[in-house]
């Protein structure tokens, strides 16, 4: 394998790794948002509207 092909392969691996990381990061952030929303929904069911707790 010549030097240019080796450099291209390394660049390809870096680009592939960065895109994979960004996709996983977006997926993780969306999962966190969904989990937080579901947690708020569960808490809001415990305390119906119009009720006041001292």
C-alpha cells in the first residue's frame, strides 16, 4: 500500500468516526430529553391541576 492510499484510509476512518460520534451524541441527547419529559409527565399525574400542597 502506498503512502497516499494510507493517508486516504486514515482520513476516511477519522471522518467515519466523527460522523458516528455525532449521530450517537444526538441519539443520546434525544433519549435524555425523552426521559426527562416522561419523568415530568409521571410527576404531573401525581398532582392533578387545581390541587395545592402545603
